[in-house]
């Protein structure tokens, strides 16, 4: 037989007063006079609507409607007879916003928190202390006027760090892949008796240039993810969302939409999935159309490569400008869509808790950095490898004449012939070489494939690979010496981030690799003296044009086929016009 659970002695003495207090009736929470007037107006209207009264207490319904409760509004929209009620809600909330200078839903939320704060202060007694360190910092970084400039300054420093610090390591990795690793691969193929055959060309002119060119930019991604980890682990990233949310509300956009857009900086795919957190269908679609304008990390290697070639001393500024351009264009397009295709009730508020600042831990930052970077490397081992092989196969087939598989100049290949057909589309943008148009075509698969395609196009310019012989000891010496030199150069570059040793800035410019030299001579060959301008148009086009296949697949699943097509075609059009404007307007000014 089970014994009855023991009851602590004296429990009833505690519970009895609580039961009495719970049973005592209390007046409802009262808002400020303008809000109460709006509630009273709507309550009197609701009481004349029997179908509304049946849904709950009139005051509760009035507050929920003023707050733009998505579930309740969707129910009312489904009943045409309640259309006058919706119009009345819009009228009341508009008057309330005009009289108070703040959105109705934000006003109610802030007054609720103020009431809770007063209640806590009346019932909880703590020893008096001054403002905490978090509160003192937030007075500055979340300031109505200073918050946005501080955010932009932090983002500029992040992208300057990302664009300039790892460049010496990028050059070192590129040299290791094109030197020692290529030597080892050549020796292994010779042992298998494949030297001089098409498998050797596949490896040396297809896989290694394609995958290797992308993997050489792993230090850039490490720097980016390390910087983002620092901002996230310190607690600043939540403040960034708060600051940008205020700007988005000023433009008429949904505050909560910035969360998927932040995720989109890493990758558009999870950013599109994050739109599920939004309440209504039109909000999810609108945000899903804007997420791909956020520059994902897959585009970053393209930025770093092109800026290293054409803007070596302004790389950080150019990369920062590209990210900022994506944000501003997304907001302007969102504003236009909000006043045309997506004209609805005012957006809901973004309510979030700001965590306290704390010193970032190296372990957490490194864990996040490695997880994100290793994910990119795994992707390089799959998608990029597959694309590199396919592109090489197309480059190995002649477009005309006698068929000699793999022994064909790349400019006479099937890939080059197809790319030349597309090249005139980009002539108004200043770049109409088959290498650039071919790279942009393969970039639809994945944006990092742009780098691998460019590398293959220039690596395959020679009919046969020509490699100097080197011993294993020589390769090891070159690898270690190159790493030491890259580390020393990076150490000299670090002070530049804080404005020191400006006259020594030339030391931060990474020497040309063979790929960089080829790009300077051929990627924007049609631009002539306006090559830097054409390169800038190329970067803006890469920033804005059609999302990758993975993002389009997710967009079809989350938004539907129609909106996926709008995203694909619309972004290509925006990218084309933006690139053409930059090149044509710039050509008139220089």
C-alpha cells in the first residue's frame, strides 16, 4: 500500500492568504489617456457587432485589434461582413499614431512594460546601485541618433578586417595549391601511368584550379566568422538588430524581418527558412524576396579576389560598400513593395531582450567559426568539385573542327562558345569577356563557383599543363617559409586597422598571383581604361543577381513557384540595371 505524500508543515498557513488574494477582484490595467480613448472608441463599436462580441470580452478584443494581432485579424478578414470593423481599426490606430508619434502596437507594448516596471519597483526592494556597465554602453550604442553610425563603423571595421588581414594567407594558400600540392598530384598520377593523359588534365586543369581557388579563400571566411562570433558572443549583435529595426520601421518595413536578413548574411537558405517565424503570409513572402539581397558568405571570396586585383588599397572600403549596398537596396525595394503589392496594415513590432554584455570566450568563438568554416569546406568538397568537373568537361570538348577530347585550347571549347553567346548581355556593364559571362552563368549553381570557373578558364588557357620539377624537401621549405612570411606580413598589417603606420600601407598589398594577373588582363577586357569601373560593376552584379539553385529551391518551397520566379528574374534585372548604371554613369564622369 502506497503512503500518502507528506505535506510540509505550515504549508496551509502560506497557501491560505494566496488563495484569498487570488479570489479578490482587480481592476484591469489602465493605459495612458490617448490609448484608453482609442480602446473605448473601439469597445463601443465592438458592442454593436454581435459576431464580434461572441469572440470574447470587448476590451480584450479592442486591445488585440489595436495591437494588430495577426490571428484575430486573419479571422476577421475571412468574414466580409466584418470589413467595416477592420476599416475602423485602421482609422483608430492611425489617429493614435498621429497623436502620440508612435505606432499603436509599440505604444501598448511599451506601456505594458512600464506598468510591469512600476509594479516590480513597488514590490521588489534592491540595494541602490548606479547604472550597470551594460546600461552605460547601451546609452551610446542604442542611441536614437548615434546608434546607426556606430553600427556602420563596427561593420566597416569588420569588413576591413575581413578584406585585408587574411590576404597574405590567401596568397600563401594559392601558392601552396598551385605549387607543392600540384607537384604531389603530378607525381601520384605519374606513378599510376596517367601522365600526359586526360585524367592528368582533369586533375591539374580542372579539379585543382577549381576547388583550390575557392579553398584558398578559407582564411577570409575564418576572419569573417571570427569577427561575427566576436560580435555575437559579446552581446552586440542583438543591439545591431535593435538599431536596424528602428530604421526599417521608419521605411515602413516589418521589424521582425531583420532577423531572417541577418541570417542571410551567412547563407540565404537558412535566411529563407527563418521567414517561418513571421506571422502572416504576405510578411513571409516580402521578407523572402529581400533576404537574397543580403550578401551571403559565398560571395565574399569573389569580392576579395576582384578587390585585390583592381582595388588593392581600398579593399575593405569596397567590400563594406557592397554589403551596405545590399542592405539599402533591400530596404528601398521593400519600401516600394510595401506600398504596392504588399499594401497591408502597419507592421508588428519587434520585441526582443537585450542580453548583458560580457567578455567573449575564445572557445565559443572558435567553435562557431570552425563549424561555419568546416561547413563551407564540406560544400567545396561536393558542389564545387562537381561543378569544376562539369566545367572542365565542357572546356575539354571543342566547339568546332576535329574532336580531340581535352586537348583543345580553352578559348575554342564548347564552354567558351556558349559563354560568348551570353557575353553581349553584359557589354553595357563594361565586361563582355567569355570568362566573366561563363563564370556568372555557373554562379547560379553556387556563388563560390564563380571563383573556380574563373580559375579554370585561365588555368586551361595552355594546351598542356607545364609544371616545374621540385623535390618534396623543396616543397616543404617553400610551404613553411611562405607561411612565416604571410604571418609576418599580417602582423605588419594589423596596426593599419586602427590607423597606425598609414605610410606603410603598401606592405598590406598582397603580391599578384598568376590568377590575379590573368584577371587583370582578361576578365573585363572590353572596358579598356575603365577596367576598375567595370570591375566595380561586376562586383555589384555578383552582389545582386539571381540567387543560387539551393536558395531558389527553398524559395519555391517556402514562397511558392510564382514568387520564386519573381525573385530569380527580378534580382537579375535589378543587378543588370545597377551594374549598367555604375559603368555608364561612371564612364561619363571620368
